[in-house]
C-alpha cells in the first residue's frame, strides 16, 4: 500500500517530544500585561504583594494590641487568619484565590523557612553557652528532669488513648504529644529577653535549664526516631549510620566551624567591622547546616542553632551578625512562620469534637505536668517560692517553635486533614497567647 512516510518527531514518545512548563516569574508591569494574564499571575509581584499585605496588617494590629500588652505573636497570627480561609475568601473569593493560589504556596513557605532558620541561628548567637556551666547543679537537675518526667507521663497517657483511638488519628495524636513534650530554648530565650530578666538570677537559671532540656530532648527524639526506623523494616546498619551522621555533624560544628569563626575574629582589626565576605560566607554556612541537618535525620533548624551557639557573643562577630540580620529576620521573615500557620487554617471549621477533646486533655496534662515539675524541682534547689512559680510559667511557655513544628507535620502530611489541623492549631494558638500574656 502506498502512503506517505512518517515525518521525524511525528510519533509520541520520541526524543523530540517533551513538555515545557512556563513558570511566570517576572511581570512586564501593570500597564504592559496582556488580557490573558493579570498582574497577580506572576510569582514575584504576587509574593511581594503577599508580604506587603502581611507586613501592613501585622504592624497595624501590633500598634493597636500592644496598648493592652499583647505580644507580637498575636498580631502575626491574626494577620494569617485575616488573609487566610477564615476571613478573606468570605469577603472576596476571587481576590483571595488570585492573591493566595495553591501554586504560590511554595514561595511563601520557602521564605518563611529561611526566616525560621536564620531566626534560630540568631537566637544561638545572642546566647552565651558558658552560662550552663556557671549555673551549677540547679540547671542540670531542673533541665534533665523537666524533659524526662513530662515525657514519661504524657507518653503513658498517649499509649492508653491509642488503644481506643481510630487508627487514622493516631499519627496526629502522636505528633501532638511529641511537640507538647518540647521545652524549646528559642521560645524561652525570647520570653526572657522580652521580660528583660536575662541578666537576673532567675533569667540565667531559666535559660540554662531550658538549653539543657532542649539539647537532651533533641537527643532523645533522634534516638526514638532511629528506633522507629528500625521497627518499620530498615536494618540496624541504617540506624547506626543515621546516628553516626548526626553525631558527626555536631562534632564538625563544634571542632571545625567554631575555630573558623574564631579565625574570622582574629582577622578583624580591633574597632573595625567584620568584612562583608565573611558575613556572606557565614550566611551560606547557616543554610548549608540546615540542609545537612535535615538530611541526617535531625530537625532542619538544629544545625543553624548549634552553629549560632558556637559564635562568640559580643563584638566583633556576634554583635555584627545581630546588627546585620536581626531587624530583617525577626521583623519580617521569621514572623512569616506564624502568619503562614494562620493562612492554612479555618477557625470556623471544628472537626471531630471527640478527637478535639482528647487532644485538649493531652495538651492540658502536658502543660500542667510542666508547671508542676518545674515548680517542685526548683524548691529543693533552694530557689525562692516566687521565683520557682515564675520559672514554672516560663518553662511552660509556647511560641514560634511549636507553631513551626505543627506547620511542618501538616506540610509533611502527618496531619492529613485540614480540619483536624485547624482544630489542633486552635488549641496551640490559645496556649501560646495565654502563656505569653
């Protein structure tokens, strides 16, 4: 039979056939946009408008709420609620879809994670690790016990609930238990700095004991995570390999990165600022530590935090890093974590009251246990009753770390239901606000 020969590239699956994705980044401008695409169809101007809206609403609410002594975390959260599915879509659905489309979430999420990474690094820079050794046995007793005792009690209650809870809800409950047993040092550090008690005996004891608690809880969670990896079928060699990499990262930061930071200080003449190339190199190093931490099985902010602790506080390096980054990170990027949580929840959706009641019980027991443990551990250490009560409240405070943790498990689909996430996050938001107030 006669007929034409197939032309090159005519059949599907040939090498000449491939897909192109047109990612719209830069806008040609408001006046030059064609009729098919609007200004908000481009990623960069949309991201800038998102950040501008978040910043304006946050600052406006902060001006109003600071008069009644609300902390900054409250307007940051409320900005997300206003711009998220709780309010904005109910006012103008089309504008809400244009300003916060699903495909644009990755850019705001990435920016908030970068801000969180540098926030943790700066918290480490502002602190002096030697205070742990200067604080004596008090900090070690309170720090170690405040991790072990609440963890045992809350995990025991959680195991009892797991026997009666539906299988699909157990991962969410387990994640809540893990987060509620944390005593995150960055949250307590911000709390102590805001209260202006950092140089008092109570402030130093709170910081030292919390730093010990944070490092110990990170070690325990890493070990438990590796044991779970072994239980689901991976060999012992993989567990040992993961634990070895985590230990190696910690040793590299302490014994290699810290000498490099000390060398940078020696290269800086007295009274002169640190060179810009050194600041840039440290910035790249912070991001590299986050990537490596995530790949060796640790939380991605752990490496930057430990690196920050290795930076000698004060001039020339520590103070320069704080001066260069603190306003931009703490004022703009880090609050995006809290706002981003508000963007993903709908406060009008309350899902599964039985599950919500169970989570409230677990969180209540966890918070009460922290209060009692901190208080009664401080008394035998000859801490005055008033200071022991204050220490128990400070040690039970929650903030950006818990919020970032809930956001992380939602993104990783540990909590795979938006309504369930909204319910859990409502509880955490109430605890964060009450504790800080």
